[in-house]
């Protein structure tokens, strides 16, 4: 799914409470206790009381967020009072709000630091920024330029906190620190469905792909297919992709429901279109070093004209180029991010019609290029599993995921159906050899 970066509290008050307010009524019942999803028994009155605290806090900060000028003293007081009330809760109730209601205390701590720094409450601000670093989910790059934190920059504690946060959220730095790739003996092989596959023929005819691609050269056809998918189905990270996971069924489902597809769904759909038109293509899951809540899926399609794989991202209608506007592969972009060479984003890159900034996209993809994952075979319905079907060893082998990792790194979410390799040369080999 797309990452937005934390803006200055002086400009935008982040509304953190809305997910909790939606569920506030759930705890208002006649019982004295409530059983949580994780089996805890919680005093209902305590939940009701803190739901009211959340509601009042949200009302106050929302009003300030809508105002043209911010009362920093008031905002600091609201955050300080709210945090004090939270700290006074029994530990099991705090755990309930954090773990079962998704309470975003990283954002709370950040705003706590910002507003207290604005009114020169340095000790409170420094303690809060230290907690921000421990959570490690806020943007280091933004924190380093956020004007709200200016008064703290000379403080030793602030510098220590930023050094710790950098190791977690300065994604280009993290990527630059990654080890190199190296040849290995792990056995894997990528295969691709032929365009004369009956289902891919259906995809080609159903979407009239010959008309979409037109009579241009190879690169124009590759780009036109990417733009068509981007413009036909919006990115929708709020709903799961409709089942079964193939271009025809997902497209029909989106038309009926009005929903879009997440980045994986868009890339899978585009992949089948590329295969149907005779292009060797994969959808690539781009992953961070530490998986928190987000990754991104794009396409890598092989160009016989350029003799290499090239980057296509249907979520953002994005492709990457060098300083001379030559198209780049995922491997080339990753290398350039690591050594600081020029990378360009196409000017018309956008997310659901909103222009995508190069800075934001590069930061997002720096995070998500630490390791890469592809399924061993791409074709129609690649990830749709038929209930009750007894898969043959050959079918099973086509559903193995290959994870390209730097040396001395092991993904934190690998499974038995995954092979880990450090051999980038074989991972990105010419599919026609």
C-alpha cells in the first residue's frame, strides 16, 4: 500500500483518535466487565471513562487543527493532560488500548514533543522525543527539519534520540548500510506463462489489449498497459483484493462493488496483461528491513529493446529513469539509491489523480527496497488456491517464493514456501536464456 510523512504539528494537527471513537460505544454496556479479544477482563467503567477522555481530547485538538492560528500553550496543555490521564491507567487497560484498539502512541509522543518544544517545556519535550525514537516509526528526515523541534536541536538528548531514530526510519541510510549481494547455490528458477495460454488469451480479448497498446514500439506498449491499469482501477488500500486473484475476476468485482485494488492486486492484474501481450513480467513485493505495517508491490517487465528489466508501478503510474531519462530496472534503482547517483521519477506520476512528489516516492521506495520477493511462476490466477485440490510437486514448485536478500540478512516473515537467495545475478537473469 502509499506512506505519508509526518507534517509539522504547527501546520497540521494529526487526528489520532478517530479509530478509537468509532468503537467507543462498544464498551458502553450494562456489564461491569468486558472480555477483550485477547481474553483480558477489563472494568467497563474504566473503559467508558477513558473513551470520554479520548473524545474530549479529540474535540480539542481537532478544533485547533481547523483554526488558522494555533494556540501552542493550549495544545501543549491538552497533550500533557491527556498523557497524564493515560499514564494513570492500570497497565492492563493501557495494554488494551495499545494492542487491541491500535492506540498510536508514536504519534502522540511526537506531537507531545512538538508542542512542548514550542512553549519551551524542554524536559517534557526531550522525554517525549526519546519515546519517539524507541517506537521507531516516525520519519527521521521530517523530524530533522521540523520547525516545531528547532529549540531542541542543540540538546544532547535530542541528538541521541535522532541517532537512534535514524537507524530505524532513515531508509536511504539503512539501505546504504546493507551488505552486498553474492552468488550462492540456492536452487530456484523463474517461469512465465505463454501468451497462447487459454486464460491469457481471454485476458487479451476481454480487455481489448491490442487496441490499448496500439502500433507503437515495445516501450510505448509497456507504458500504455501500465497507464491503462492505473487509470482504470483506483488504488484502494482499505479493502482486501477480491477473490479469485486474476485480472478478469478482479476487474469485474471492482466494477460491481465500486472498490479498487491494493498495490498487490494492481500489480497482479498488470502482470497478467503483460503476459497476455507476450512480455515476460513479474510482480515484485518490495520489502523493508523491518516489516511494521507496510510494503509495496510493483511490476518488473523485461524489455528486449533495452535488454533488461524495467520498473513499472501501476499504483503511482510511476517509472524510474537515470539522469539521461533512460528507463531503469528495480536493481538499478536500488544500486543508485545506495550510492547516491541520480534517479528521476516521471513527471506524471500520481496517486489516484494526486501528483506524487519525487521526494516522497523516493523515501517510500528506499524503505521498500531492502529485500525483494517474487513467486517462482507467474501466469493467470497465480495466487488463487483451489480448495480441496491436490497440488502436484510441479504445481507446488511453481508457488515457491524467492526472496532476494543482502548477505547476512534473514527476513522476519519468511515461511516454509520461501527460498532465500543473495544471488542477484540469477534473480534478475535474462528470462529468454
